[in-house]
C-alpha cells in the first residue's frame, strides 16, 4: 500500500498538465491525472510517470460538467482506497482548460459560458467537492495566465475567467487556513503548446511579438512551467500562501 503523498492534476494528458504531472512525480509524489477525451495520451503520461518509480492513474473528466463531479470523486475514492487503503490526497492542481482567441465584439454568449464553465465555475465547484478528500495540510494550485495581468487582443473572455480564479484563490487561502491548506496561483505567460489552436507554437507573427516583449527573449515551453508547480508541492514551499507566481520569462515588465 502506498504511503506517498498524492497529487491530482486536471488536464494532465497534454501540454502544461503533462509536464506538471511528470515533474510532480519526480518530487516523489504519486499522481492521478484527468483527461477530457484522449485516453491514449493520458496512458502515455501514466507510463512516463511510472518510469520515475511513482504510481500513476488516469481518470476521464470534463471539468465543465459540474453534475459529473460526484461520480468522479466516487471513482477517485475507489482507486485511492485500492491503492493506499484510504481515500484522501494531498495536492489539487486545477489545470484543465481550453482557450478561445476571439475579439470582444465577436465573442458569443455560448463561447463566454464555455469559458465560465471550464475555467471558473468548474474550478470553483471541483475544488469544493475535493475538500472532503483533501488531507489537512494539503496544497491547492490553480493555473491562471499572464493575460490576467497584461492584455493581448482577442482573449477577453478567457482572461476574465483567469482573473476570477486569482481572486478565488486568495479566498481559498483565507477560508481553508483552519485546515492548514494553502492555495496559490501559477500564471504562465505565452507557452508553445496545442492550447487554443496552438497559436503560441505555430503563429510566427505572434511568436515574434511575444519574444520581443519578453525579457528572456523567447516564447515559453511546457518545461518552463511544470517545475514551478512541482516546487509548490514541495516542503520548501510550505510558507507560500495566497500568492500569484507568474512564470513568463519577464513578459511586458
């Protein structure tokens, strides 16, 4: 039976979530990831984590469907009891998400609602449901975006939800303090992944603009972010609480 600490990373099958999950495992933490639809990619991440000597498991979850959360946690609890003999875990990383790049004047109510459900409502209520399964002294790490601090056109709906998550995180840090649960935000800058149609990976014009306004002179890569999240899961980060940590290479300083 595992006695190691356990992390749950939503959206852990690709991009930033994949790198977070692998880096967390390298800290000696067992990992559960969720995936939306790509089970093959999720299984690949599980296999990578197992190479580090940690246990890993993948569960399907659509973080925009709040009415599925109870069933998800029953599944999670069953796995944990089988693996560890108890149904609690130690780190919740709210990473899952999608992006839209649409001008404010063209953003539809449907697109707006999708962003609310995935990036704010889903995070809010998944965290609420998770509290019954989180150990005292746990860590909650919410993933925001540099776009909550600076503005690039066509991201108003997505960025607004990330702004909401940042405020929410400070409330978590205050209201969960009696259980010694910390809550922090990691806010990546522009990162070259498939997120939002892969703009930061394939749009050369945007990549040049981002690089030109970033102190370190390039677009971020997934491996620039995962280690920051893993650090927040370590004992060295125990006194960090209610903070926003931007990992952007110094964009728009």
